[in-house]
């Protein structure tokens, strides 16, 4: 398994198709608005940094994106405007975190979260924001709370979702998290702050530099050990 920052247009289309299969076809969380294209993409993907997780056969099995604050705002502001909160902060939103069914219950979701966190840091983020479905059975809100995310808004309905469940917005103060992790949760600090052999941020030659045929890559690095929460 390897997680790559994507720049290749064909691989981005594959990633958007993977998102569609998970969020629309499998989970049924989101409406079919693709007009027959079977991809899940929006206006924020133009400026987002998108990551895909590949298995050993070159199939996409996970996704996450980091969206920098900009003229469009952030995706979650379709429901909750952050104008008051963003003052004197550099915000990055993590979203589209998805894992293929066969990979759920493995370290992949945490490693995708690590990729997004490190990407946000490279963007200069002081705070990371995200929203999560409450009561969907995955209990992701508990994970975010254990990582140090604090509730900003919620619960509230999101028109992009079909289920009659609600969404909550969380925020992480990156500097405070690093301080707290280093003092109280050193394993978390090491996990999120250390380089990971399975994550390619596109800073060195490799897949992310014009990736077109991931199935030809045979290296199988092992991810960093995920700490227990």
C-alpha cells in the first residue's frame, strides 16, 4: 500500500470515480449529481491537494484531500460560515476521507489522516477543520475528539447528504495539538510528525511525479505503526 499526492489527470479521474463508488453507490450518503460521469468532484478540487491510496495491484483503495482556505471559502461552509472563526488563522479543511470496504479496520484510515495532516502543515495551516457524519456507525467523531479536535458547530443537517442524520464540524489547533501530543501522547506525536515510507507528498522523484501506471510499481513499504487511541 502507498499513499500518493496526485497530479496526473488520469489518476485524479480514477480517484474521483473511487469516491463516487464509496459515497454514492456503496454508502448511499450522497445524491447522484454526476450526470452520468460517475465521478464525485466539485469546485474545491481545483485547488485541493488530493491523495490516493493504492494497493499492491495498483487499485485505489482510499482517498483524502486537503483544501486550503481561499476565495471560495471551504467546502463545509455550504452549511456553516467560518468568518468569525477564521480571523487570524490559516485554515485547511480535510475532506473526502474514504476507505474501500476490504481495508476498513486496518491502519489505512489513520494513515490517510496523517497524510492530510502533514499536507496541511506544508500549506502553513494553523488550524485544520473538518466535518463528520454523526451516528453513521463509524463513530469518527470519537476518533477526532481523541486526537484533540474540538467541536465548532453541530449537529446540523447537510443538504449534500441523503441520510436523515446530522453533521458536526470540528477544528484542530495544530500548535496546541503538537504540544499536547508531545507531552501527553508521545506515540501520537511520533506518528503524525514523523515521515512515513508509504506517504509520498510529491517532494521526491516517484509515483506522484506524473503517475500513470501504478500497477508497475512493485515496492511495498510498510506504514508507520498506528498508536492505540
